[in-house]
C-alpha cells in the first residue's frame, strides 16, 4: 500500500487513549480532522501526497506543540515506515531531524537550568 490513509491507518496508532489524556486526545483529533479537510490528504477522495503540505505547515507545528516532541517523533516515524512515496518519506525524514534538533536544544536548556548541590 503506497498511500495508507494518514488519519485512519497511521495517526490513530499514535493519537490514542494509551498515549494521551482525554482532553489532549480530543484536541489532537480535532486538529487532525481540520487538517484533513484543509489539506485534502485523505486516501479516500483526496490526494495523499498533500500530506507533505500539511507536514510543512504551521498547522502541523501546532499539533507537534500539543503532542510534544517524543510523541510527534513517533508519529512521523510511523509515516516514514508506512509510506513508500519518496517525497513523503523525504519530508518525514527532515521533520525527524528537526525534532531531534529541538530535543537536543530542550535537553541542553534542562541541563543548564538544573541546580547542583
């Protein structure tokens, strides 16, 4: 399957009650539903390659900020594992690199802000 449906076959594996509390789960689902309508990346009547547009958008950054870096990385890694399309995979790889860089910045801030006795 070159183009699994992003919401139903990919995102729902990560955006689940196992990983998020009820309030954040509802918010994530709302953001994703709005994104599917706006970017039309559904495999059912849309163009799955438009997922690239979503991943590069401020709307995706909003989702990342709500999910956190670790859960967002899991989501993007699942995109990388699920899609065969090279453009989608390349975009996902770049996002993972960016999220890794953000994690490194956050870790260094945490280390700097610690007080040692």
